[in-house]
C-alpha cells in the first residue's frame, strides 16, 4: 500500500468527502481543510507529503500561496484543482510550481495515479513568467482543450520540438505563439514561415539565408528565418509542403545544430526551438515518398493534435462571446446572441473551424444593425457559406463527411423502430469505393501506379479492389 500524508484543501464539503474517501481507500493519510490559512499553517510546520488543493478558497487564492509554498518547501508537490478551466489557469499552475493541474470534474482514478506519481517523483519548481496573463490567448473549457492546456503547461519550460497537427482553422499558429509567449524563450523572437506560401525554389533561401551572388537576383547577403529566430522560436507552418531538398537541409540542422547559408561555406551554429505544424497526413506523404521519415521523427518529438471545432462544440458559446468582445474593442457595435441562434451554431459542422466562426461573428457584428443576433440571421449566413464555391479541398472532404452523416441519419429515420438489412458497412463502403477509384483512375488516365499513390494504397490492394468492384480500366482515357 502507498504511504504518505496528503493535505487536502477545498471549500466544497461534498468534494472534500469524496476525495477523502478515495484517497483513504488508496492507503493515504488525509488531512482536510476548507481554507488556505489552515493549509499554509500545516505546510509551514512541515506537515504533509503532498498537497491537493482547489484554486479559489474563501480566504485566499491558492496561486498567491504557491510561491510561499515553493520557497518554504521547494520539494513538496502540489496538485491544483480548478473549475475555472481556462488556458491561463493551467499556465499559472505550471508557472507557480504546481506538480499537476486537474480541471474539474476529473476522474478519481486519474487523481490517485497522479498522487502516487507525485509522491514518488517530486518535481522541481518552475519560475513564474513576467507576463501577468490578463489576455487569454486560447479559449475553451471543453475536455479536449483541457488536454491541450495541460500539455502546453508541461512544454513551457523545455525546448522539445513540437509537431502540431489539425485541420485548417483550428489555431495551430495561435498554439505555437502561446508555447513561445509563455515559455522560457519568450524574451526571444517568434518567427513564422508558411511553406505553402513560398515558391519551392526560394524556401532554402528563406530558411537559411543567402550570400551575395549565390543565385540570380541575390544582390546582397540576406538573413534567413533561422538567423532571425536566434534565441527564440521558429514556427514552420504547413511543413508537409516543404520540398525534399529543403527537408534534407532541415534534417541536418536538427541533427547537428548548425546550417550554412545558400552559397555559403561556413557552418553557423543555431539556437532556436522548432515548432512545426501541418493539416496533412505526413505518414501518407512518407509512403508516397514526398516526406522524409527521419525528418518526421525529428520533428514529431511531442505530437499535439488540435481538435476541430465540431469536437469541442461546447466551447462555441465562449468563443462567440470572446470574438464579440474583440470586435467591440476594435470599434464594432456591441452584440448579444439569442439562445436559439446559438443552438443553430452548435448544430453546424464548421468545416473552417475557429477561423470560420470568428469570421462569422465579425460579419454579424459589422453588418446587422440589431443589438441581438437571431437564429434566422445565423441560418442565412451559414446558408450563404454553403453556397460559396470557393471551398478549400480539405473543407470539401469535411463537407462530404457531413453529407454522409446526414444521409445516415435520414436512412435510420426511414426504417423507424426497425434496422436496415445486415451488411450496411460493406454496402456503403462499396458505394464510396467505386466512384472514388473510378475518379482517381480517370484523373491519372488509367495509370494504376499513380492511382495507388494518389489513394495511398498498395498496388496489389488496388488491383484486388478493381477486380472485386468490376471496374473497367482504360489507359490514357
């Protein structure tokens, strides 16, 4: 059985009772209090091996007490609980030296596991940032966002390379900036480069700089992004669009910590933190020979997936309020939103994610004279979006998923209390595979090698599917 005394502080009697029972059953001795004064008295007297405490106490905020705890007993682990589940809560807990941050509600088994880890592996304290944290860069209280906040808090005080993945509009650069602005490199520069926005023959020059006369038009020496980001963070956005030649040079930088400019010969040492991002499937690109596997493993030290907005719909209300407030600060009229209008937003799939939501909110604030936004206005705007022809390819894929979801909902409604005939999965799979393979063969003019690469399938697998689906292949058609 584990041993140790836990000091538990929470002003909610029910929470104290439940946690006391769970921790006692796990074999710990538990002392309970409802205020920060008693907790500090116990700690200052040397009592307790672990602290579990709520943030907001009747007499004092625990974030004001944490620095005193870390100064008096630097190796005493403190687990912070909070119902104020924002990004800044997680960051403040980490900055002030908390061992772990747990957003309420949480799983009791998770708490027991963390407590056991904290008692056996106490961590050193972290130095607080200079920023007072009044501007919250990330919005959302959903479970998916809590996972992001906790991961960010753990990454702030190290230089591990991070790979951020997620659909377009989920906020990958915003997360990268938060990682920089609240981390130990915050006094250094944050430099971003979008691989998809730069001509491929200029990417190496943009990244590593070039010397005078190194190519046509190079009239003088030019610093690259690595040099500009020295001592700070370099954000490589859309890394999946980086050409192979540049990938090779980037791999050298990650392996050896140095680079040469285009046309240069002298190696230059570099001290930057790399954060990469992509909305593409890099594993698929690796299989197609378009992305280096060794570079992927160098970049993917800490993978971080940002959830699409449809997976965190409970955050929409907070996001809408936040974007309206930003608009008001920029001079847009003050707006409110009716509950049924919010319901319309909750039902929408948001293929453009948070960026699409922000654009909609700004448009509502700017174009509608009414103080309160109605459901009809939201529906009209969303209908206009669905009729827009300028849709990105990844958004079309998401719209396809939405159409399939609607189709299935209607299908099950038609059968009422009964179910469709058995074999639904294989019937639907055939309906999708047949036109997909036919269209891909048409796009490659019947070239099965290119079709297999396009679909990300093994050539033998593609041949078998063509045979099973009885697809006629015509070369050059």
